[in-house]
C-alpha cells in the first residue's frame, strides 16, 4: 500500500494548485504561472538529479534511445499546462478538467499497452471506469446542453496525452535502471530550462510581489518538487496505468479543499461523484495477488 499512498499524497499536492492561485490573487496569466511552477520545481528536481548522477551505476539502454525518452518526457511536461489551460478557456473549467484528467488514464493505458505489449488488467479497467464516472459527477457536467468547442476538446485531450507521455517515458527510464529521483529531475530539469524563456515572454513582474513569490514557491516546491518525488517513488513500484488512475484523487482532494478552505458548496450529485471516485481509487489501490512492483534502481533485487 505504501506506493499507492505515495501517489495519493502526490495527488493531494497537485490538488492545491487551484486553491493556492485563488488565495494568492496575483495578476498573472495561467501560462506565466505554469511556466514559473516548472522553472522553480523543475530546477530543484534537476539539481537533485545532478547530485545523484555521480553516485549511481550506468543505466542500461543506448544513449540515443535514453535521450529520446528524456526529450519526449520533457515535451509532455512542457505541453501539458498550455493545452490544459487552452481547454479550460474554450469549454470552461469543469469540462476542460474532466476531459484532460479523464483522458490521461486512457491515454496512459494505450501507450503502456503498446510499449509493454500487455493489456491492462480487468480490475484496473473497472476501477478506472468507476473513478472517471465520479470525476464527471464531481465536475457538475451532468444535465443541460452545452455547445462544446472542438479545439478546446482537442486541447484537453492533448493535455491527457501529454501526461501519458511523461508518465510512460519516466517508467521506461526507471525500468532501464534509473533511480526515480534522477528520472524526475532529468525530465523536469530539461523542461525547466525550456520554460524559462516562456516565463520571460509571458511576464514575470508578478514574481516581485510577496503573493507572487509565495505562489511560485508553493507551486514549485510543493506541487512540483515534493509531488513528483512522491510520484516517481510510487511509479518505480507500480505500473504506469495504476499510477494514472490513482492520480484521479486530485479532483477529489481539490473539491474537498474548495469545501473547507474556499467555503464552496457541495451538491448531492457531486457528493455521489466523490463517493464513486473514492471507490474507484480504493479498488485500484488494493494489492493484488500478482505482484505489480518494479524495484527502484537503488533497491537490491
């Protein structure tokens, strides 16, 4: 259960993003905030990766294929935030979030099945379906007719694909003998370097304010550095598809934070959705007889 709890703790860190931005109230674009988050958090993770590099044995696999995995993973990290924000801008926060988060486990399942040539288990399929139904209900997408922008839907689905890219690439690097901290640090460190010009172009003056600096540090340290160290540790010990479903705890935790911190109201439909989400997450978290664990590079066989 410890790896599952690590992923759930990472999802809890992720879920504070919206609440932190609401409390900070800074005058900054979502692109600028997202870039600052990656620059700060990815920079710290990159330094941790450099510190570990000299103490680890050489991983397996060719340098070219390893570099390709790092590059594709970094592209996934970089593309997630602008695509996510574009989807929510075009179709609203509820629909954009549901399509992005809902497509992520499906995209991860397809990508991992292609990579490993193994279909996800029936239990994962059932648990993910239950959890996705819960996400839809929590978002309030039921009832009424909404004219959806196709471009926004593609952007949100692209965000889910981006998540799948860096999750599956990180898992492949771990299986080659990389330590999970080094994997997260390398992928996010490359993304941090690429995010710096984006931050400068999007505007960084808000970082000079106390609220802006506090927001950037929270998003960088808690929702990126701490979250992805936990995420990587869990990913080293669970399958990529299991991890992708467990991160659906993010909307559950975000809803609870909205209730208790921002004093938002919970409808009956949302309450049912939270229950379904909890059931799906519990189902996928229960250890199965077939061992899913893949040892970390620092764990003796």
